[in-house]
C-alpha cells in the first residue's frame, strides 16, 4: 500500500503533469512543422531513431500520452466523491465564514441569490460542482481516443481510371500508406471501381473541382456513391475521399481480352510519362505529349503516345499492336486519386470534445453550498461558492452596513 500511495502521489504531482504537457506540446510542434515529418524531405537518422519521422504514431508520443492519461486519472477519479458530497450539501475545503450582523438573516440573503434548502444546508446550482470532474473525464476520453486513433489508424492513397477496378489489398495498389503500430498489416479487402470521373466539375457557387462516381464492394456488401472535394463516403467503417491529383491514363488491351491501365505522371506542362518493366510489354517508358496542358479545361488537344526503349521509340496507337504479346492502345483516359482512412478513435475524440465543452460550461456556473451558524458562533454561516466568493461576501457585508445605517 505504501508503494501504491507513493506512485499515486507521483502521478498527482503538478510537476509531472506540466512536464508531460510541455513534452507533448514540443513533440507535436516538431511533428507539425518539420519538413521530414510532413514527408517533404528525407528524415535524418536521429529523427528516424526517435520516431519523429512519424511523430503521432511513434512510441515516445504514445507513451507520453499514456502517462498523461494515468496522471489525469489519478487526479480526477477520486474527485467524484467530493463533487457528490458538495452537491448534497457538504462543505468543501475553503468555505469562508460570513460574519454575523445584527438584524441580518444570512439564509434570506442567500435564498435571494439562488440558494435553496437541502437538508440542513443551502445549495445553489448543484450541477456546477461536477464541472471540473466532467472536464477531467473529457481529457481522459480525449487522451484515450488519441491513443486508439494513433495505434490503429490506417490510411493510404490509390488511383483509378474511368472504368478501372482494383482491390486495395493487392500489392502495388495502395501507396503513401501510413498506419499505426497495431493497424492491420494490409490495406482493407475492398474492391473499388471508378464508374465515372469528371476532373472539371462545374457547380454553381463553387470553383471547378473533381467529381467521381465510385463503386465499393467487399464480402459484406457493396455501395456506389458520388465523391467530390466537399464530401466523402463511409463504407464498412472506412472513409473514402476524393483527392486533388489527376492525370492521363493509358488502357492497353491484349488479343485475349485482358487489359491493364497505366497511370502517367506529369513531366512538364505538355508531357506525361510512366516507366514499365513487364514481360508482356517489355522494358521502356510510355511518353504522352499533348498540344495543351493536361489540366486545361478545354482538353489536351492533339495527343501523341510513344513507347521508348533502348532500341528506340515508336508511336503507339489503336491501329498497330506492339510489344512481345501484341498489346494495343485501347484509349487514353484520365485517372483520379483517392484516399481511404480507418480512424477507430475518431468517435471518441468527438465525444470527448463534447464532454470538455460541457465541463467548461459547468465550471462557469456559480455553484455554492452554505451552512448556517448556530447559537454562540461568531459567524452567521460558512459559505463556499465556485465562482464569485469575494463578491458575495462583499455584498453581505455591504447589505449589513446599509441596514445598520438605516437603523440609526
């Protein structure tokens, strides 16, 4: 028991809480602003070793979060007894004596200011006593939800051209993946199909933006939904969003009916490329050159596609097969980029914010409890108020002075 009391005392230490808050604030600051943490620059060795290259799913961040949770719990959970006692009329520590004044009735004074009789005590706004405890519950919920969020969070990007279907759990489909230490090893087993894609959606009152008709299917069911930059869709607990990037895509077909889609990336305003090393196509680079910018709303204009290899380059068209297996260019299309995200801790984060708001609102309530003095006691009563204690005492003394002056 002595060891437990020592541990609890350490967890309740203000220095520990302030130190953890300072550490997490500094860690989050680096994670939010460092270029290597945002993926825009390679992470130095020390950053990778400490986990700052993935700051919000690293063990230092999660361990600091867990220790702050334990500190907050050690401080908050025992407080419910004090909150319950105060709401029932027990005087908390810090109750101030109100001096007795001839001809003044403290009970009438307090009743006029919202106090009501509860047993042998006077109580005002009892719910206000729970504000601090509810605020701490919100903090505990937020810390726990953030930990769950970062441990199990899973997100990634994938591309689809119009009419293309992919299974996200297949190798090479998802890129830019970020996942927590306890997230599933592979992306979700969901098949995504792009039924339609408009890279230049024109919508009244909005700037030109992307719009997709996305089909989703798993063993449990299927869903077809419209995505744009303003709204995503949730399927089997997974959120899907429309991303900004887009580009040209080549659909190549073989004589036996099989096909593949190659997503080209920009290599200039009028040039898009993709490299391949495939037994069915050979080794080389597809190059598409357009008359206008590929993002021009009027279209690309004249477009030529060629396949460059070590032996030379040749134009690719739908008229002549190419490659070792006789592939042909079926069409040039556009691809859109999409993001999936699994966030199991998000509902807890939102619920915790509601608790924080409720606790903060209750803390602003001027809750109070008072006990009237008995015969022979030098004070009229002991009064505790959560907010405005000095002002209430000043009102009492001022009212007594005015009454005394009137009697003279």
